């Protein structure tokens, strides 16, 4: 937690979850609870959910609305910026200004809320993510809203959840629905992002990719590619690719649009998809008309909370422009399969006979992740 | 457990719980089970619930009646004084007299059962509690009976439960019912006992207290005051005060009597209340017509069992002289609020960011408790 | 687990549980899962349920049928002999022959499946159990089938479960049904096997035993006696004795036969019973017409799984030749009583006041077991 997770900017939610002054939600990570709360139209803050007096939880509900953050125990009350507003009967030498809530680093970027748990200075957000600026802007996340949000508690170590998400070697045996949308040659080449598949596979798929990029480019759509190494802070990635070779409008069962309203600067559908990986536990997969945000949160050594959030254009109307189950379909079914897989993986790993086996050619990104993890442990 | 809890005389119950020869109940504390059993009209004993043969539990039910304490495993049977009565097929050199149940120190004082878990000599009971003799006698606990007994398991460390009970800083925000009975100036001055409030508050309240004491004294009612320091063995306290300034007969919603039969030597209602604190986990709060006995029992580092027992005069008749819900009202509602508060406090304390904050003027007794605890850890 | 349990040949089940090619069941022991699977008519194998690739569980159900052992994660597939059959996309230097499932030692002996968890060479099965050959053959376990199998999870350390099973000191107070079938003088002499009772008791019972043995011998029934010491590998035992002196045909409520079909080479009922103890956690108690196989499996320090399996002749027909509840009666009721007893024993042992007491004359085998256990800890 200290050397790896606390040194990352974690994508925790979208600002549309807390639209009004005083709206908050709790983000649980490791043994911590973080209050993410809106102070005003421009400011969102994050605080550790621990009263500075006797240590009580200040917010007791998973989400809600507060005019003041008043501790339910002795009624110390904090302003929405975390500063202590009132504490009764304190001695004369009590310095109110020194007893605001412990702040957690927070950054809102294109409507996406990132936090960093580090006690010290967090890594330089802009240095890390300015390269994502254009594409995030193009997808219009600032003007998005949450269509639906679902949680999938997972009885496995977070590293197994990550490993599962960054290789597509298991796609063929385990994800029939996902494979019904995406073609085998694509899944092999970059099914879990750039660098995930065998080298030959990417070369073989490159002409298809180039052809699609040319068309997208002709529509004025950017084609960024970021693929950071194991020695980077974040192992971040950014890539675009066609959903398949059947001109699917969106990642849906039939290829029909998921939402009639396009997001961001998409004026015309390009049948493509963008994969953002901010770090190994923070992802967005975005079509032209919806995006799926994946948050993998370590709780303890044997428990990882998975939260998926589906975003659409803020003006899209439920049951008119989009159907929630249709938008959520592919990742809801896929993550449930992954939950079973990783839990069975975790169970087996506890055997005295377990030893890591050799990686397949389609697990190259898992090797990178393993190197990245060791690099972080050593560096810190 | 060894250095602090096992060195105290713990108030565990009232003798009326086990009126007949062979009646027993189990007292669970830490990892232990203690059998508290009546041998005859005059003798009550306490034993560890562990057979001297293979170690089985001897009593399996939380309470019951036994003619002999016969182990359900191999039928070793013990007399009600704990001595081994019979063990079949033992070798010739077996010394029956050396295999009685392990005894736990026990003392009955004015009908109150106290135990001490120490393996060695317990602290001197009489030296500690003879000062309480007159007032316990005046309240007539020897002639009391249990009106009702309730349990409130609490997912918090016992020290948080104690700290909550010995400060009234949280009364205003957390206990509306309690505050509807007791006036604010009283709660501030001594809401959690002598020494709990700001110094100025007690001085301000003193005239009210003096006036009431004079009236009580005129009725022949004692006005003891004990307030032991952090370096004492038990941090015991004893004090009397008026319920409020509205001539409440008892600690009830409306001030009406809780029980038509007065306890002990009270011939006339004095509208007052007595607070006995035998040690930081053993309390009695007594009106003229009923008393509430609070037992806070550490189970493990994260669990404390709270048992409240309400006592009335032994001749009072349920539904005639008193109504159980009326008698239990104020402390039942208050302790449930405290349970929530302390559990939220415990949760917050587990955060890496928790650090103890400064105490308010109304938490002076918590500071004393903290000193007392450290003193016991060091001394032992 | 390593020094004691993993050095034993554990009796885990009867081959009739997995009659057809590909039938399997999982054996859970300590933190491990063992797949016991039939390859063909002659071969049964045992493997650790851990894929050699990423470590996933390969079999997810407690029992079932597999044509291939295909891992649900990445579809590595293993033949029924454990060898790796197929793994997609592996690098050129991947040696398939080195990635079969980790094998667990297995031996089938008279239809009984034994496994040994040792990473190294297991102890010499034939040297240990060839002395059991004649009697196992006489009981015809190769031609048996499972009438019924039941599980009794037990919240106690496995050593307490063993100690309970190898002494009959508790029979009189705890097992009225068992005592209704077996006479007191027998239970005293050898109620938990040879060497379990007081010396005088066996001598007193010897004439009864001799008389019955002579009759059994006249019928051509063997009368073996094995009684291995604390310094042996397995502390194995084998003995025969009459059910009682009332000519009971089988261990049933009334003494009526449990099954109309006799097992093995019994042509005529001899009113006797055979006790096989392969090691302290693997037992069979066999009448002429049914047998009860007891498997005590350590799960962790506080949990032991008990599985009882009742065997009858493979040609016996349920509800025609035997009634399941009648066959299972005595041990089902007895083991449920033992479960309660051992759990209460475990609870008491956790007290700080627990100290092992002296043994009775009827617990001699428990002393041997204690010596055996310490001998194994030291030797290994």
C-alpha cells in the first residue's frame, strides 16, 4: 500500500456523482476511508474520514449530502474545505487552524476525480497525464454523466485482478460475449492493450489497424499511442483501435449504438474505441457514445473492490437515448467472469505446491506489470 | 487483561440472579468463562469453566441449575464448592483433593457479586470498598432483585467504551433523551461524575448542589463523595446529585416514579441520584426507586460486551409496582446511542492518519483514565 | 502438517466413489485440495488442484466427471494421468513434459484409496500395511460400494478428535446408544481398540474374547491382532472382537442384520467386528455385512473435517438388502455426540487456566498417541 498504491494517482470517480455543493461519497481503499466532497462549483476535496478530536468516523453513509462535516460523536464541525469550523469547550491554547481534517491529494482532470494517498508530495500529475489531455478532451469526459455504477467485490489480491485485466490469453476460453464482439486477430494483437500480445500478432493486425486509423484520421479524430515501460511511474497506456471489422457503432451485442448521443467532439461514428490506462488499477475504455471506467481497489491482501462506472453524454436521457443494461452489457458480463476466474486463481495460489509457471506470448503485459511492481518496491 | 483487568474487582451481577442452591450463570471475560454458582444461602463461588481432567467446558449453557458440576465429557463431577467429588478409574496415585475446579476470587458485598481474575492474591476488597458500605446499605442492594437485564455487544475496544462513559462532552450532540431529563449546567459540571467537567462549571453548579444536599441531608440521606486519583488501584468514585431542578422522582421520561416501592432506607423521595464507580468498567447509577448496574467486559481487542441490569426492591411486583420498559428507558436508549458512537470511533481509529486530538474541558476524567491505565501498565 | 500428517498414508475414500474413467472428487486437507481421479479401470491418480500456469484451481466442484482436466482460466488442459496435453501460444523453449500437474502419492489397496502428501518419498506402503492384507481381503473391500457418506465439520484441533476416538472413558457418560449395543466389560477392556483400557479389564474380558475367537476360527475366520507402538510410523492396529454377548448379527439397534448380503468371504455371521486403524486419522470398523470408514482431516489448527463412509457389498440393493439409516445409525449418532464433546473440549483448552490433567486407566491409548505425536515431531 505504501510503496505502490499510495504513490499513484487513483481514478476514483466522475464529478457528476457529486454535482451539488455538499455532495460526497466515501472511497474505501486499504484500511482507509476517504471523503470526496464538493465544496462549490469549482472545488472538490478529499479528506481522511477521521475526526481530529477522538478519531471517530465523520461521515457514516457511503454517500450523501452535508452542509457541514459534523462529527457525530462530539460535534466538532468542519467546513467543506476541511477546516475546523467549531469545537466546543476547548482549552485556551487550542489552535483551531491546526485541526482541519487530514487532506488527501485530489485532482480533477476532464471531469475525472483522481486521488493520491501519499503522506508526502504526490507525483507530478501534469507531467504524468498532460499527454492524455487531447484525447480525454476529445471524448468529452467533462461533459459526461454517470449512466450506471456497479460494484463487484473480489476475493483476490489486487495484483491478480490487474494481471487478469491486462492479458487476453484467457479471453477465448473465458469470455464468449467479449469474443463475439471483438475478432480473434485483434484480441491476440492488442486485446489487453498495446504490448499485450505476441509480437507477430501485432504485425499481422497492423494493416487493419492502419486502415481504420486512416479513416478515423480523415474524420479529424486523433490517434494517440502511449505505451510506458515498467520503469515509468504509472505504466500508463493510451491507444485507439476499431471495435471489430464489422463496422460496429458501439461495444454492444449487435453493434447498434449504445447511446444516440455521441460524446465529446465525435460528430460522426468512427467504429473505434479508445483504451486509457492511467495506472494498473485505473482504466477507461471509451466508445464514441459511452465509456466504461474501471476502478480496482485493494482492500487487504485477499480482497479487491471492483467498481465499474458507465458514462454517457450529460444530455443523454435514460430510456430515450440509452438503455442502461445495453450500455453496461459487455463489461458487466465480462467482469463477472473475471471475478470467478481471479478468485479461483487466488485459491490455487495458496497451495504449498503453487509456483509461478511460464508466461505465454499473450501475457507480455503481465511480465511488464511484474517488473513495474518490483521496480516500485525497490525504488521507494 | 493481565495487568489491568485481572487486577480489578469486577462487578458481574446481583445475587438475585442465582437465588437457589445450584443456580449458576457464566461470566465471559477476555478468553475466559467463569462459572458463578450458589452453593447455599450464604455461599456463592466462582470457578473457571475448565475441567481439571481434559479441559472441557463443564457448563455449556449461559445459565442454569446444577446439583453437581458434572463434566459432559468424562463425567468428572465437582461439588458446588468446586472440590472434585468423583472421577472414575483413576490410577492409585491420583490425589482427588488436588483436582478441584480452578477457583476465581469472588466477593459478595451488599448483594453485589464481584470477581477478580488474578492468579495471585487479589487486591484488598475491604480496603478498597469499605467507604462504599454506608451508601450501598442505604440503597438496600441486599434486598433488591433484578427487574430486567439486557446485553449490548459492542465492536470497540473496551477503553473506548470506558472513555465514552466517563465524559459528557458528547451528551449534547448524541443523547437527546438523556438531555431531556438532566439540565445542561449539571451535565457540564458532573455529567460523567465528579471531575468530568470544566472546573468553572462545577463551581457554578455548586449552589444548586448544596441546596439539594441540604434537603437530602435533612431527610437523613447521606451525601458521600469519593473521587480517587489516577494512581489509585480502582479510580473509584461515589457522588450524589439531584436528577434535575424539576423535582423528578426518578430518571424517567416524565419524572413520575419508576417504581412505587422505594429501595433501601429511603422513606421519602429526595429527587436525587447516586453514582457508584467501583472501577472504570463497573458502575451503578441509583435513583430512590431503581438502580442501573453497568458492566463493560473486554472480550478481545475489538469487542466489548456491555450488560445493563436494572434493580428494584425485591418486593416490588412487575406491572403492578413498576413497568420494565419505563425502568429501563433512559439507559437502554442512551447505551444504544453510545454503542453506535464507540463503534464509529473504533473504526476511525484504525486509519493510518488517526492521531489522538486534544481533550476538551469536559473530558477531564478521560485524561485521568488514560493516566490511570498507564499507571497500571507500569506498576504491574 | 509437514512432520506428522504429510508423513502418513491417509485413507481418503473408496474406489466406488469414482467408478468411471474421468470421475473425480476433491480431498481437502490443511490448505490443500487434492484431485483424486480415475484414469481407467486400473488407474486412479491424485494431483494438487493447482494449474501449472498461473496457479488457478483446475477443478471447481467437489466432485464430478472430466474428459480432460482443463483449467478454467487459460484452458491449459491436462490428461487424466496429469500430463500437460495442450497449452496455447507458449514460447519456443517451453517444455510441455515438465508441466504436468503436481502429483500426490496415491495407492489403492483392496479398493481403499490412500494418499500421502509428502513432497519426498512417502513411507513404504507395503512394509506398513501388508499385514492388513489378509483381513482386508476377507472383508472384501474390493467388492464393496458406498451405501452412504456423510460429513461432520468439527471446530476442534484434529488431535482432540483423535484423542476422543481412541478412548472409551467417555463412552458411558456420552454415548448411550453405543453402550446399548456393546457391553460395559468390553468397552472397558478394548472399547477404543487394543491397549485402550485398564490392564485388569482386558484380562477379565479375555475368556469371553477367547471363546468368541474359537467360534469364529472354527468358521474359518481369521483373528489377527496388530498393536503398534508409539515409535512406529503409523501406530496401526488391527483386532477382532464380538459385538456383544447377545449374538448381535450386526452393529444395529436390535442386533438384526444391517444388510442381508454378507461382505467378502463371510459365509456365515460370526457376530463379530473388526477394527482397522491405519494411522490415528484413518479407521475402518467392519461388521460382517457393512463397514464404517472414518476419515479425520485437519483443515487448520481449529478445524477438523470428519467424513464417515458406510460400505456394503457391491451387489446389495438399497431398500431391498439394506436401509441407509439403519446401516448408518450407530456411528451417525455417536459421531454427532463426539462432535459436541470435542468442540467443548477445544473451547475449554483455550482458557489460560487449562492444564492437562492426569489420565484415567481407560485412556492408555491417548498416552500412546501423545508419545507417538511427539516422536514424529522429533524424528522428522
